[in-house]
C-alpha cells in the first residue's frame, strides 16, 4: 500500500512542483488550477521477468489528485484531503487510508526529492534527460524527461530495491481548462467491499 502511494504521489509532486526544479519549464507547471493527461505505464518485474502495460489518465483538481487506470483493469487511486482511496473494479474492493502521519511522511520524502539537485543528461529523440542525484526510500535511479521544444514533462522512470523498473509516459496534457471528469466521478460503488487501513 505504502509503495503504491509513493508511486502515485511521485507523479503528483513532480507535475505540481516541477517549477521548483527546472527554471525553463516553470511557465508550464506553475499555478496549475487543473490538469489532465493520458498516461502509459510500464512495470517490469525483474524476479519473474514479466512486463505489465497499463493505460489511463491523470487528473489534478486544485489540491486533489486522481490516477484512473482504464486498462488492463479499471482502477482509480484518489488523494483528497489526506485521504487515499484505491479502488479496483476486478475485485470490487476499495482500500481507504486516512493516516495523516504516513501521508505527511510521503509528502516530506518527495519534497526532499524535488528540492534535490538534478543532473542534466543528454537529449534523445527530443527529450532532455535529468537524473536525481540521490536515492530515496525504495526508489532509485529516478529520471525525468522534458521535451526540449514544448518544455513539457513527458516521461518518468525509476527502479526499486528489487530491480523492478517503472516507466510512465505522459501525453495530451491539458492545463487550467475544464476537465473531462470531476472529482465527484471517482466514488466507491455501493456494493464494493471497503477496507479501512
């Protein structure tokens, strides 16, 4: 549970606070009131040599954040008012946690990441690579990729202590416009099993 929250909160922090990292994209990511984008996520599990491809969307509503996975299994993960809700349609189960201290620890971790120094790498296929100097918790080898023409964050990659690799591609980014869904769209179905953590 904690690791999953770390992963999704990483995306939120990088998108919401990238202006603190790289000056040349501050105009794109400062003062976001709403944000929507498509994501394509690849998880490589090294111990079983298996790759999982997922497609979905990211929504930022002021200070709330949602990742909606549309395939291969419908899921949503919502962070709102220090409450994290993870719902899976396949199991028709939701996990809800309101552990403020755990949430604040995660916030502190990624604030530390985002105030850390990034090392600029080479440009490949129009994407400028930046690497985080230090490793944090179970995340290592973290890199972000910025489109050199649009100054948009288009890719995030990192690995964990078990050499699993996560790559998230971000596209069709929409800033400060009416979103295709509202935060109220992401509710747990009445017949779902709810686990409070």
